[in-house]
C-alpha cells in the first residue's frame, strides 16, 4: 500500500512539474508582456530567480518608461545577487540607484553593492581591486545611512577587508626582506605601520624593519655603512620602546650587539 502511495505521489509531482515547466515555456516564448511580467513576479517571490531573470529581461524594454520599470530593475538586481552573479547584480543595483534615487529600496541597494564586492574580493595574495571597491562601497553605505540597522554589520565587513589589505601589504614587505631587497623592505614595512594604524602586524613589521635595516647596514659599502648602522640602531630603539616584551626581542638584542661592535672601531678612529 505504501509503495503504491509513494508511486502515485511521484507521478503527481512529476505531472505538476511538467505542467509548470510547460506553462513557463509558453509564457516565455509566446506570452504577452503582462503575462511575462506577472509570471516573473511570481517566480521571484517563489525564489526561482533564474527563470524570473529571463522574463524580466524580456519585458524590460516594454516597461522602460512605465512605473513597473522600478520593480523590474530592482528585482533583476536582487535576483542576480541571489544566484551569486555579483557583477551583474552590481550593474543593476547601480542602474536602479541612478534611476530611482528616492526609492525606499536605495539603502538595500547600496548595501548589496558593497556586499557583492565583498563576495568578489579574492584571497589576500592576489590583486585586491574588488576589495578596494568593497571598502569604498561600504564606506558610501555608512556615510549615506548612519542610522541603518546594518551599520554594525557594515563596520564588521570594513574590518575584514582592511585586515585582508593589511596582510597583503605585510606579506609584500616580508617578500622584499626574504629576497634581500632590504631598502624596499624598509619602505614597505613603514607603509604597513603608517597606512594601517592599529594593525595587528605592527610588532612584526617593526621587528622586520629593524632586521632589514640591520642587514642593509652590516652589508653596506664603507662610505654608507656608518649612516646605515645609525638608522638600524634607531629602528631597534623604536621597536624595543613600542614592544618591550616582544617575542622577537631576544633575536633583536643579539643583532643590536653586533651593530654596536660594528660601530665601535669607527668611533675609536674618530676619537
């Protein structure tokens, strides 16, 4: 009995599905603008975004100068967002905001532009164009919607994106150090410290800046060595003052002692 019931249910569901598909294809291919618009709205509300998109795109030119165009533009953006086609979503959200600046959906559109770029933002090790766009979009949202319920969430996203940029900047600096390009490493570590105030990489950045300055000083040609050793000692002093309990301090102290020994003969010559 159970098997018969189960089989009957499958048949009914299959029939309903085929009927639904048949109706959709009929409206898609031969329906009037109104039929397509109404079905697109129904499919959108049901969460069948792919089919809704096809119908909305078909009727958009027909309703371009009519009130329905506002709904169509926003739901095209929303549907593409929900199927994770974020670039197309951004295109339609931006078009919606330009076309309907007084709409009650502006806040939602601005947030989802930012969120779309956030989703497109790649891992830290590759080009961060979309990360920058996401930061700009979230800042735009925060500036334009200071009382929004999504402000806390937007600020959290900003922190996540900044952390990604910080990590990329730090890893670039560290790569300069690893390949022995100490002058570039010093500049890059300085940029991490200055561009990202309060960065969690500050301790490491200051240590590696000192270590880069140490290598540059120790390995310098004679006429540049004295000044570079002085610069390295200054970097050590700043680092130790900022992080007196640093986990890298033992290594830094050892390098400092070598710098002092390297400097002493020159001082004796000048005395």
